[in-house]
C-alpha cells in the first residue's frame, strides 16, 4: 500500500540576522596591548566612542551595557595589572568590555533537525488549533551548534503557522548551585575509566554531597599535591572537572520571548556543539508533566548524552546521563513510564536501534537490540526520529535509515504498547525521502527529524532538508497505522 505524504508550504530557513554577543579574546599578550591603548584614550573621546557603539548595537542586543560589563569583568585582572590599580571610570570599563565582545550569527550555516512538543499554553486559540514549540539545531561559524526555539500554531486544516521571531537574542544566565552525590559521581568516573587512584585522591577530599566549587577546589588541591603527574593523569583530572561542568542550571530573563532564547555551548567540554535535541512532553505517574529533551554534547573528540529538563522553557536543568549504555547519539525518551519503568530508544553501537528500561531517569545500564538494518534504503545504519508516540494500536516510532550514497530517509515502525520490545510492524519502503529541491544543503541527500506530532487525525513531521532548513510533512495517521499492522 502506497502511503500519501503531503508536504507543507511552510519552511523555516536560517536567518543571518539572528546574532548573540559573545566574549572575544585573542590571548593575554594582545589583550594587554589593546587595553593599554584603550586606557590612553582621553576620557571625553572614550565617552564619544562608547556612545557611538551604543547607538549602533543597543537595538541589536538586550542590555548591551550589561554584556560589556560582564566581558570587562572577564579581563579585569589584566586591566588591573597594566593599569597599576588606578581608578577607571564606568564609561571606560564599558568601552574596554566592548573591545572584548563579538557578534556571532547563530544560524549563518543552517537551522535544522527539529523536534516538536505541545505548548502548555493553549489560550486564545480557535477550535481545532493547537500551539506547539519547535526546538531546532542552529549552526553558525565554525560548525558550532546551539539550541533555539520557535512557536507555531497548527490550524484545523493542519497548516503550520510559525510565530514571528524576536530580534534580541539572549543567552541564559548560568547558575552553578547544584549538589552532587559522591556515590553517583564516583560511579560515573569509573564508567569514564578514570584511574581509581585519582578518583580516590579527589573524592576523598569531598563530603557525601558537594558543590561545583568544592569539586573544582578538590581537583586543584589534588594537582598541587603532586607536581609529577603524567600528561595522561593531568588529562584525567581535567576530565573530572569536565563531568562537573556538564551538569548545570540555566535560566532566561522573564522579559525574553521563547524565540529569543538560545542555549549555546556553555562549557568548553561541549565547545563544538549542542546537537539534535529530542524533546518530549513527559507525563509522570501522578499526572504532572514536564518537558525532557536529550541532546548530544560534543567537544570535538568526546560525545556525552545529556538530559535537559524544563517546565516553562525558561528555566532548564542539564544533567549528563549515567550508566553503561548512556553513550553515543540518538537517544529518545518515551513520553511516560512503561510497566513502571522509564523507557528509551538508543543506538549504542552506531548501527542498530536499541530499547532500554530503567528505574532511574538518569542511569541506563541495560539495553537490547530492537531493530537492525533490513531494507536496502537503511543498510548502513538506522536510528530513531524522536520519541515514540502513543496510539491505540501501539507506540508509533519514526525512524531514519541511511542507504547508498549516504542518503538519509525516514521510515516508521509500530511497537506493542505493553511490551515495546515486541515489533508489531515496520515499513518496507521509506516514509519520506529527499525530493529534488531538498537534496542540496549543508549535508546533501538528507531528510531527518527529532520528533513528530499528531493533530486532527494526521501525523505531522517537521524535518530537516539536507541539514540546512526545516520543512513539514503530514499524512493520515490511521492509514499509516493500518499499513504498519499489516506489514508483518
């Protein structure tokens, strides 16, 4: 049975005008020379230069003076060293901060790999409409990926209406007040194969529960206790800080719109990007709900899957996943517990789809193969296309497969509701393939999604077109389920 797919007219394209103000630093020596030059500018001329800068950039950034002040504080020690502790006016501090600031275009290369969840706020809508939140991977200069958001309304006819985006993009405030548990932290260090003598050296200096500052101090003290550590052990000690850095709490100002919020790589250990978040609206056993997303943190060498959780898309907790099988990419959480356990789809070997169950949302120690590549269009590897969707017929899971010439296509399968390790049906042919005008982009010949949504009897799939822009397609849900239940 040939399935009918409807491609929508709506396309979300990358926007070069969406910029953030980042800290800019070219090294201590050059910073010293530049600061001395700025300090030599007469005060009245410094004020005039600053006013020109504010006229040019204050409409592009919310509280640009606050950004300049923050960036000044990051070089304050250098300023004090070259200025011999003489007083500096607020104007000159802001001017110095401006020279250590750069604009970064978040989406200059691509805006892709979308996931979609229903917004908790459904007020002010007409009959048959629903408001949704889209998360997207924005990629800019240097292939650095960040996480951005869009709001949309899906109308009664399942047309997608994207909300206009705000024009003052802001990064989150970082809060490091988390308490770590020594037992869990030590266990994760063991999984990371940190030598036990180093683990004991650091963890022995800490209480059963400790803060970020305490773990940093403990590592510094451990390094100071032995001046002859090998390069391998120095790196292992740095990796302990990397693990601490990977759990963070961030929040955005209440006066920012959702579309103005960007989760940019915060730690240097994810400096190469935040990739492919798969969000799901999760329902707890008591009926309460929370949004969970799983993304890949990448530092250029190491991959670390992280769980991001929020209620309001303004305050976020970001936590590294633990356990033997909390590895690689392509992790997607089920929207509720199954038989009293959290359930997750993963791809721990880079080729096959696995299913995992756990009593602990943050720890995944058991996995079993769910699907292996089977058909010609997916023989290289398969993966999930976001969290499974609960239907009357079973768990509907969109998949992706990689075939000849590394072409990515979307497929679908159906899992048993009570026992999702049992495969009810699987499409033999792709559900969605890149058509001619979708084949050119950042990565050619790719359609890819991180989540779908059911509305008014249709499955709506936001998908990336060759890792460049985001489009939408829909199809009749019952038609798809009927095909899947009769496919095997």
